């Protein structure tokens, strides 16, 4: 890994080398404030998803504002968070394979760690790993509430798996993971609300079946940036796992927020890029392509510069289509709003944290590349 850092504290933004991942601290902090305000008075906890930021510095700021812990997707992310001082981590995903299970159980000696399961064989393997490590491991049953990704079916199948966890010697049944990821980017608020109402019905069916079986379910966790207020007022969920709200991206900005009650969070995350070529009147090329910004959810959007549209990405080049009003020359720098914030973050080693046109801090992306 290169030790190169494209900026230094106190440097003018104009002098920051490119490509760089910028975090506008004012916008970032306003997003944190908006989340806090939107949940004020509601009996709900927030457990932000660290897969969005992959940064223990940000996680600690979220904890300082009252988050009960963070979510991660991989054991390696959880290890990075715990190493950075985070005391409570939920791996909101299945963990399969002996090496990963050993690491997960070892991590449970250092912090409060929970994990999800949707398979009886995996539950047995988790129990074996926890017993070998001498720990009690919290396990949540992941329920398929409509995303059709991981998750056991609601009702009796989920209850049967919860029973298997509860009777395991080294596992503790810790509740239900119920994330409706497919709802997050439905554009109309009423579509998102309807999807969450359907998810809540599946959760209720499951908790009722658990109660019939004499199994206490003290936690239902899930939700994302596009829907979290619907879960918050449902009376079903205890924890919210929103992650992207701190950054936002082009894809989320396409959602209709006006009828949702969810605040319109600001773009705070940008790729800082330089115009490296101006070969035609209607075209410019920047030094930020596929290796600088994820395009799985669409192309980046040019911020704060009129008449320029990012239309094509190759490995190290981003092509801008310009109209007659565009004023860009070779050497000019500009901000790009990522199409999808999470995989874009994973391309960088550091956030260059900017306030008022100056670099205020450099935060390491401690779980960058943590995919195992």
C-alpha cells in the first residue's frame, strides 16, 4: 500500500492532489444533526452501518451521539472497528467457513459481537467456534422480509432456527435481522412505505410465532437511509441500520423525499478530480475514472460546475460532456458526487476532511479493502 497522502492539515483545497476522497465536514455534521432531530422523542436505537464509511473515526463520532454500536458486513470490517475502539459490533450478514468463524469468535473476547444466521448447519458451526474460543456469541436470525437475498422465511422457519440457536451451548438468540434492502431506492415514498409495511407484517408473524414457542425476541434490527423513519414508527423495530445518510450519493438523490418525512440529507462526500485534457469544445477529461468512483449505480455527477456532465468512465479517465456555458481548462479541479458512496469509499485510504476551503483533518479509512 502506498504511504502517499494527497493532502495535509491546513492545506488549501485547491492544493489537494487528485483524485482524492473529500468529506465536507459541515455537510457531514449537518447530516448527523438531521438524523438526531428526526429520531428525537422516538423509542428507537440507531446502529449505523459502517460498510458505508469503513472508518473507526466516524464510528466513534456516531457513538458519541448516542449510537448503540455499528453494523459491519464482514469479519474484517468488524475487526477494524474494534481495533479502532468501537465496543459493540453486529456483523449484519452470514459468516461461513472455519477461518472466519475462528476470527469472529476471537473478536468476541475483545468486544460485544453479534452475527446473523439463516441456516441450521451454519448455526452448528458458529456454536462449535464459540465453544472452542470459550465465548458466548450472540446470533440473530436473518429473516427474508422481501429483499430476496439472504434470510430464512418468516414465521415457522425463522422460529425453528431461533430454537436451534437458543438450545446451542455457546450461542445466545439475540433477535431478528430484518433488512428490506430492495426498498431503499424505490423512488416514490409511497412505494417505500408499502414495502416496509409488508416487511413489518412478516416480522410480526415471526415474533408471534416465537412467542408461541416461548422464545423471547428482544431485538428486531434493520432499516436503511431510504426508509428508516417508516421502521422507526412501526412499533416493530428496535434498531435502525441506516448508513448512507452521512454521505448521500447520486442514486439516493433520485429518491422522492417530500412525502416520506425523512429529511433530505446533503451530499457531503466527493471525489476531487483534475481536468487532464480538453481535446474538444464539447469534451473534457478528468483523472477520476472507474478506479476513483464506483459506477454500479450510475455515473458520478459534477458538482458546483455548470454545463458539464460526466458521461463515461474508463480505468483512469472520466469523460465530461460540455455545453457552451462550461468554463473548464486543463488543470482545473472539480468535485464529483459518487453514484454509489459505499464502493467508492472502498477505493481510498483516507478521507480528506475539509471545512471552509481548508483541510481540517485526514481520517484513515481503516476498513478499506476489508472484504474477507
